[in-house]
C-alpha cells in the first residue's frame, strides 16, 4: 500500500511540474558595458545599453525518486536563444555534473541520483550561456536554487526515551503524569507529513494522552499502589494528522504509582503472649509486636504506646526505628507470687497522617499483650521466635508442616516435651511430636475453607510430667503449673494448589432475535474459580467437543478471562428450534490445568424493528416491570367476562338437566341393565338414570297415536290411568312402531362392539322357557302377545308393595279385555 501511495505522489508531482512549465515566468538580468554582447552589434557600437535575460522554470525535485530514468528538473533558457543551437548552456555549483546534468543545447536539467530531503533540502547552482563557437558568455552568470520536494517517508520518532513518570495513588481523574513528544523529519511546511497526533496503544484502561500535546493523564481515580505499583503504557505517534496512510512510531512509558498514606496499621493478631522470669531486671525486653502497614517509606513509620493504667505502671513500649516494631520492656520489678500474668494494651498509630484520607477511618490499631511472669525455675524457651509456617493444602495426612524447638534455660537442661493447646485446635487439624516438636497434619487441609490456622504450641520439661500420656500430661500440667509451661503462638498459612476447576459465574441464559445477523454479540461469559494462584487467574474458553459441529454460534476468547458468544448465521426460526444449548469448556492455567463444561442456554425470540425482544416460545424474556392503569383495567374486564361465561354455562347445564328429569315419575321405560349386586326393586330409582333413555323419543306421540275415535277407542276422552297402563303391555298392534327401540338397541350394540376396553354392560336376553319344575308360572310378556290370553294375574296383588305397580298394570290389562268382550 505504501508503494502505491508513493507512486501516486510521484504522478502528482510530475503533473505539477508540467503545469509550472506551461506557466513559466522569466527572471531578467540587465547587462551593461561592452564585451558582453555579440560582436558587431549596432547597439553596442553606439555605446547604448542592451537588455537581456534568463528564462527558466521554478526548479524543484522530488526526494526518494526510484525510477530508472533521470528525473526531469526543469529548463534554463535565454531570451536570446533563437533555437539554432548556437548557445551552449552549462551549470556549476552543488551537485553539478554529478547529481544534476544539463543538456547543453536545450538547457534541460535532470537529476541522476536519488535525493533525500532530510539530508539536504536544497542545492545552489549557477547557470551560464556561452557562444558555442567562441565560448564567450552571452548572459551574465546567474544563481538559482533547486529545492528538494518532501514526501512522507519518515515516521515520527520519540527521541527522548525511555520515558519514566510517576503519579500518586488515588489521584483524581485527569491528573497530569508527564508529556511525551515525537519528532518527524519530514517538511513541516508542506502538507501534513510532519503533523503528529498521539494515542494510547496499551494501557488505555488507566491512562489517556492528549492527541495534540502528548500529555499523559490518569483515566481512573482508583489507582492503588498496593494492588499494582507500576504500569507499562505504550504511546503511539502518527503523522498525516492520523489519517489513512500516515506513518507511526511508538514508545513505552513506565509510570510508577507512588505511595500515599491510605492504609492504617493493623496488628496481625489481637492477642500476643509473652513470659518473663520474675528476676528479670528493669529494662529487660519482654517481647516485640509489630503492626503491619501496606504502605511504604515514611508512611509506614509508626509509634507505639501503652493504653491501660496497669501496663503504663509495669511496662514500657518503645519503637524500633529500623524494624518499626514495638519493644515491650520491664519498667518495674515483677513479682511472680503477687501476679503471674500481666495484660498490656498496646496501640500503634502512624506518625504522618494524610488529612486527605482521614475519612477512610482511624489510622491506629490496638492489640493485647499478655506477659506471664515465671518463677525462678524457668520454663522452656522457644527458639527461634518465628511463628509462621506454611504447608500446601494438598499435603497428605501426616506430612510435616514444620518443627518448633524449645530449650530448658535451667542448668539441668531437662528434655522438653511438646503438645498443642487443643483450645486453639479443637478440630485436631494438626498434631505434634511430643519429643521432636515436629508439627504434622492430622486431617486433610482445604485452603478454601480455612486459609490460616492459629495454634498454640506448649512446651514443658520432661521431668515435670509422666511419660505415658504425653499430650494429656502436658495439658494437665498446664492447668496446674502455668508458669512452668512455655507457649508459642504459631500461624500456619495454607498455600493454595489448583484443586478447583473454573465454573461459569452464573447459569447463563441469553436471547437471540430471529432476524439476527452474523457476528452479533449475544452474551459475554465470565467464570469464577475458588483457587487464588499467586500469578493471578488466566482462563481459556473454547466450545466443548460435542459442540464442534455447531454452525449457529461462535465463541471468542477475549483474553481478559471473559469470552463473547456471537451469532454465526443469518436469522433463526422459532418454529424449527426455539432453544439452543451451547456447551462451553473453560480451562484454567493450572498447574495442573483443570476444566469444566458449562451450558449457555440461548432462546430464539421475536424482536421489534429496534431489536428489543418481544416474546419467546417457552418463557417471555422481557416483561414490563409495571402495568399501566389502562392495561390493568382491560385485564380485569377480561377476567370478569370469563367468570360470567362460566357461570352462564353452568346455569344452562343445570337448567337443561332439571328439564330432562322433570318428567312424570309414573312414566315407565324398558331398561335392560346388568347389575353385579341386588337392587331394591321398583322403588329403587337411584340405581340408574332414566333421563338418557327418556330423551331418545317422546312417548306422548305414541300415546296420541293409539286413538283416533271416541272414548272407548282411546280418543281424547280416554282415561289417563288406562292410557298409562296400556303402554307397557306387549300387545301386537299394527299401530305401534317399535323401530325406535330397535334402532336404539342397535346403536348401543355397535358402540359396545367398537369399544374393546369395557365389557358390554347392556345386555338383552330372551327367556322363552323357565323350566318345568318352577312352581311360579312365567311372567314374561313375550308369550302374551295374543289378546285372547286368559291368564289371571290377580295373585300379583299378594306379593307386597314392591309389586303393586306390576299388579296394577296387569290387572288393568285384564279389565280392558273383559270390557272389550262384553
């Protein structure tokens, strides 16, 4: 691209030269006196003055010309030249004959070498016009300049590097850090080749740079030296005012974050224990405590003082200026018999408090120091006094954490036995070898559960206890002989190992519009890891192996412990698939590297023209937090209409059912029903529902069809009681049509045949013969079709109230036959 741009510039410059040649201007020089004109010139003979002059173009040449032919620079010409070749043109001066050549006849000047404007900006030459025959000057020698035209061939350079600046932590946004400047060797008066703008290439999260001045300023207000004390910021300078095709250079600026007193002193422990023999002289140092301060330099300087009255009387606290520790010394003689333990409240405070950070809290802290006064028979002393040990969290049970050593300062130098104060280690996470003082792990450790353990190691002389039960003897002896036991507070730090795989921060769910375009960002993924590696977390993201054939979405690792999910195709269709499950594999930096797979649920949703989600298939993705009063009223009206419709339907059903069951209880129908239990006879009307059978046809039509004559023939004046009794009788009458019953029974049979899952509850059986030994004659009406039957049914009246209806029916039938015969 640079070569193409350079070729374009060459073309424009050559075009500019042609235009200049067409509009050339003349520089004239007046010549006086004889000897400079042609011999025999009348004007010269008369002693007059002849006006002659040079004619040429403005000369310039473009730098860095890479063509194979000499570069045309311009033409020198005398107005006395008639074009017959009698004048010879020559040049002298800088580069004449080497860099610049001239055509003696035409006066054309060409450049034969590649020029660099950054090395030499112009060349001064002299032109002569001589008679070719006599070699005499025809024009006075004239000086002219060939200027080297600049092109953008030099990138900006930072000449004053390396740059190192500083800024105080917690500085406000926009605080000036330092200024960087880049220089460009190109011509600042021609175009924008030397016009430089600045930008931040790396470190833009924390710092900015003024594009014109190069002043670097803070971009955030929470720079914390305790978190990061220096930043490497890359600044880029681009010429051509930052336009396309401009050249650029960069430099690295080291910005050191200086400390301010923004951290108060803090004691690592709230209680310290020391012991001293009662014979210790005044001024004897009992022990040292130190408050930790995260700041550096003079901001960590602090003073200590005793705050309680008892401590002020018995002890003195001074500050070690080299170590910034509080040295507790004896100020008054101690008496073991009067008091064995002294409690001293020690306070630490910063010497130099910055008033700008007073609102962060009090810059002081207190701790309790317990001083045990020992009898002359001194207990063992722990050596060295270091109270910090470290162990990996994956250490096996029984692994050695460290060794504590205590010696008997007495002349007898009895052996020392060790134990752990179980009040400080109730869960028995650590054990100690009673003889060697080696502390070992007693249980499996887990830094994520407890990263620090503070235990107290006890030591006593071996002659003071029984040898059988070491720990129990030490504990019992401690309770009874406090001054004979030495105590050492031990801080055990559990070092982290990579034993927890990274996991997705949340069960991510995302939504994508049906009209989504490829490359559209739909979700940014982050992870959490319970481990805390010293070098910081570094996670790697990729699609799980089972998602390698996925053509719908792509996963981009942003390299900042997050990943972005983009669409990979044009549009989605909720009807085809409304939910996509994208398995994502997350791997940490180890060692060893652990991984886990999480699933991103992506729902395809309908969106409006602005890309706002309207609805999804399974669950509405976006719902309004509140409903307007109009929407609430419309919702209540819809609910009320639904309730009214339900009540209306129930009312119509009940009305229809009551209408069906309101028929005369005296109506009789033939029902063929199979019972698995014995019913209650005729009076048992609750065993089955007669309304379904009654609704199939209207018996009133049959009743009306029986008579068309007078009262004796069943006309309108017929007795209702006799009409009721005549219906159930099986009388062969040409006026009765039993097709209704036949059709109904056929439909029931067809339904029972088609439904194979239930037995045929309805059955119809014909009993033509009851048997010869039955004392009761047949009651079937099948054999009584003839009107001439003389069977007497009067005995039915003696069967009780349950057969009263049956007796009335057949008695009525018999009475009608007698009346017909008469």
